[in-house]
């Protein structure tokens, strides 16, 4: 085949090669397991060796399956041949196939298919695909964008592989900025670009989105739609119709999006078709374009600059950012945290995003939310926000928006313990926080043992349930969502969450307090020396909506040094510590975080550690994404859910060992007066 830009009249299977990879297991942690990726790779290989007729010898198949025995190789004779020829999806095998082996083959067309995890690098926005041998110290990966640039150069001999297609069933979320996630740098570039080479890329999701994996079926939604479209097509038809297939897959997901069944939207990228024709020149193609959100005009930007100015981020900024996407009919970026550190930069990010309603710039609902939530803190600024929103909506024809949701409400019972002269007894006071804060009980000058404190807490929970109109005949106390224990340092390790509470008919059953309620401990008396850092860290956490790649830091025994407290207090982040430590080391970590102003900490009382530090952190995230996936503000509920499901890493005797320090400076209860 001579170098040319058009699709050959006869695309022959024997001159077609493929690299196919499916990664389900990763060396970094079992929490990265991704059931279905290997099956997806086999389904694509089944089409190649079946209707497409590509010889199995032309396919480089890399698989790292969770259960090799469960793989189905019966689809085609070529697939059965590959059952003994595939290799693990390690970085070395990936490079050997894509940089050494395949470039030496005399072919016309190259397929690249990958199913597994995927991240986007912060600098070049390259898509990186972790390999099976990724470890915490080095997340070995394929830099797909760099590899595709390499394949367009003269390092692949002319006239081989003039046409190439990459199909990727992976997320395209931002790579975690946690220093523990070391992706290193893979850049394969070199050589001179060859403009006659054509590449087609079809991704399962747009940048910033996660690709949905159906765990029950063991299949990626994207691969399911892709293989359905390819199905019985021959190789020439499959290649020639790739743009049409991409549109059809996108349309299928668009329908799911409109039904509320999914948010991801596949994206295909090709600047020219196989014949060199621009896709932008195709008549009647607008129906297939991904809808764009409206954009602000210059007048709106001028007014927004005046309103935002140099104002610091309000605490509800992330909530406003996330709600803007929902109000405009699309999903917020899956990676937690704000994209920038100023209001105007956040606005620029919103203006660059796609949305579901072309008549609604994402910035308008963002401003609407800020105006609703900041009404009690700065009335003058809120008036300016409302005026900007009204003028902009009228000028741009933005339709009416739904009202933002009210702030979440909860009922919290606070219980403060202060040591009495008798070391085994404590003075006690309790408050109930709902819309207001009310003192509900005090031991006055009569110190209590911890058993007596528990009994009084049970009585108060029952009384509060009755007072708030909740049924309490069965011993359940749904009126109180959380119980917060304000205790001295030496009681932080007390298993308050294991206190037995009567439940059921006649109170004959006992249930742990931490199963019925969120249970946290606080240490307010130790905050005086780092009050400024404590408030700053909490404010930053609230601004980021509880999720940010830098919000959580995992500490093990080797990191507990005299300098830890100073390091923790140097910046607002981290706002949460996960202590994967033993014995006295845990006490030293708690000492350091109190001195450094860190408001939240999770650790495990007594007993052996839970696997690796990364596995311990992943336990706290509903999705197995490690520390970067932890929603800190939801930790009280997350830990209660773990206790209720029995998956909180209890000891052999069944007792729960997780402990949560939760020092919210907005709720300090400083107005108490213990006898």
C-alpha cells in the first residue's frame, strides 16, 4: 500500500493488526479490581477473529483477569487459539507490543483497544492507562496520547499502518494529585510527524467523566454498545463506518442520559475522515454533535469580574459548582474538589464545560446557588449576585432555573465529658443541635462513671425521640442522626461506638450505638494552640465540598516524626488524616494532628492493621479509588454504613475498631458551664 489518506478499496484482514488489552487486577491494591475489563477485551477480539476475519496471529492480546478460568474463549476458532497466547497486561508487555513488535509488521490498519482504569495528566492532559503491575511507588502505565503521537511519526516505517483506530473503555478523570500516587512520566515521542497517517479515537467518556462498568454483568457499558454496533459488520464495513458507529454509540448514551440512566457520553476524535474530508463539512451532521452549554457574552464577563473581584471562596463554592451541572442537565466532573482557587477561575472552568441545555450557561446556576446560600452572611454581595443573574438571564434568554436545594439538616446530640477529681468519674453535659442549640441535661456537681454516662445517654436519646415526634416504643432513636463525644485526649480511644443500646420490643435486644447512629469523638480542649490552623483547614474542606485529591493524607508508622505536626500545620490541606499505625504511634499521630490543626482523623483501635495503608484508606471510599476518593464530609455516615454492613474491619471477637475524630469548629459548644 502506498502512502495515502484514503481508505483502501479492499481492506484485507491479513494486513490488519490489533493490540487488545483488558486489565482487571492491579498490583497497587485489590481495591482497584475492575471486573469485566478482560471480558470486554475478549468481546472485541471475538469480533476481530470472527466477522472481521483478522488472523489470530495478527492480534497481540494482553489480559490480567480476576478469574482466568471464567473467561469464555468459545466465540471463534481464532479466539480459542488466543487462549494460550495471551500475556499479562504489564507495562513491559505493553511497550514490547506497541513499540517493538507491531511497528515491524507489514500492515495497513492498526486497532488499539483498551479496557481498564484511566486518568488524565494535569499538565498535557494525556490519557494514561495503568497497567497490571502498577504499584503505589510507581503506577506503571501506558500514556495513550503519547503513544498515538509516536505512531504517527516516521519511526513507523513508510508506508505501514497509514490508518489507525484507538477504542478506549476507561475513565478520563484527573489523575490524583496525592503525592503517594506516583505516575512518573512516560513519553515515547520522537521522529517526524507524517500527515498522511490517519487516526480515529473513540473514548467511553468525555474528559472529566467516569466510564460506567456494569459489575453484575461484568461488562463496560461502552464496550457493550460498541460491540453491538460492530456485531456482524465485516472488516471493511467496520473501518469505513467507524464515524457512524461512534455517532450511534454516542446517541445510545445520549438517550440513557435523557432517561436519567447514566451521565457519561462517549466522544470520538478525528480531524479528518479516512478520505481527508473534514467532519465539520458534512451537511446535516449537527444532530450528532455533543450539545454545548451556552457561553457568556463579554458584557456578562465584565459584570462578573466586578461582582467576584478578589473575594475569597465562600464555603458553599463546591456545592454551587456541582449544582450548576445538575441544573443544566449534565453531570459534574467525577474528580472531587474545585478546579481553581478563585471565583473567576472557577467561572472560566464552567464556561469551558459541556452541558445538557444549550440555552443555560453553567455560570448562571452557579451564581444563583451562591446567592441563595450566602444570603445571611453578606446581604450586599448577595444583592449584586442577584442583579447580575437577572440582567444576564434577560439578555441571553436563559430560562427559569429550579431553586437550589436547601442546606442539609441533621439532629446531633453533643455529649461533653470532663474529668472529675475522682479519675474514674466525669462531669457531663449534653446539648441538642438542630436549627438551634439547646442544653438538655447536665450532671451538675455529681460526677458519673462511664457506665452511668451510657445509661443517661440512652435515656436522653429516647426522650429526644419522643419530643421530636419520632416513635420510640421499639427502642430505636431515628430523631438523632449523630452523637458527638467531646472528651479529653486520654479518652479518644474509648469505644463509645460499641456502647450497647436497648432495641426491639421491650428493649430486649442490644445494638452498638455506632450501628444506630453516627458516632464521632472530639477533643476541643487540645485545639487552643492551633485554633487558626484548625479553622483554616475546616473552611478549606467545606469550600472543596469534602472531596479533593489533597484533602486526605495517609500516615503509617514510618512517617511519625517530630516534624509531622509542623508539616501538617503549614497548609490548609490535608484536612483529614488516615492513621494506618500501631500502638503508641497512633497516639503520636493524634498528638501531631491536634497540634497541626487537622480537624478529622480515622484510625483503628488495637488489633492488627488492615492490609496495606492504601487498602485501609480505600475502605473509607464507596468507590475503590484510595485516599483521593474519600468524601471527608460524609465520613460519619460512611463509617456507620460500614458498621451496619459488618465490613468495617472488626476484630476476631466481632467488635468494631474504627474510630473517627470529627472536630467541627463551627460547632464548638463553648457556651457550656460544667460544675
